[in-house]
């Protein structure tokens, strides 16, 4: 059983739902989850917010945050996750924003940098990771990590109404 299958089983067993807000992975997390039969019972939906306009207009990310700290930041990742959770009315939402490469990196924000946000009823948290490899490798590692984050949060959550 792969990680997405394990996640769908865990969410279903707990009666929880999830959603995504993706930038650098372009829908890869949602695709991985929805490739699993039965995922419609647990996956509410996702937003591919590749542009700053979609981050702001759809997910509610602050334009001030986008201009002050940039799209690839802790602040924006957290706001993306909160926006996805609210929009999808999901128990858990994960967000990813990063620099998959091969270009676009800097000293402060190297190629491979991905910020993750995770929003639950308990609040929002974030993680910073730097993955190595080419564009495909960075994106694949980010998808895998996001699925692990949702699973970890699901393990901590109580089923709704219990």
C-alpha cells in the first residue's frame, strides 16, 4: 500500500476530510490522493494557485504578505492552507509553495525550497524543507511530504462529532 492509499484509509476510518492548496506541485498532491479508489469520501478538493492573483483572490492570501515576504514563505504557506480548509470545508488542509527549479532560486530561497502549511481545527503550522534533485524530484518529494503531513495530522485528530 502506498502513502496515498494509507492516507485515504486513515481519513476514511476517522471520518475526516482533506483539501489542498498547491503551487509548485501543480496539483500533484490532489492527483495522488484521487488516484486511490474511494478517495471521494475523504478528499474535498484543491486549488492550484500557481499565480499570486489566485493565491490572493481565491485562497485569501494577503497581498501585503505576497509583496513583503514573497509567495515562497512561511506566512503565505500558512495562509494558503487556511484558505483551502475554509473554501473546501475540510477537516485538514495542506499547502505547498516553493521553487522546483531549475531556475528561480536565490541565496535566501534556493531551488528545492518548499514551504508547507497545514491547517486543522487546532490551528495552522508550517514546515520548511529543501529537497535536492531536478524539478521532477523536488516536486515528487514535496508531494510525498505533504501526504505525510496530512496523515500525521489525521492521526492526531478526533473524528467529527466525537
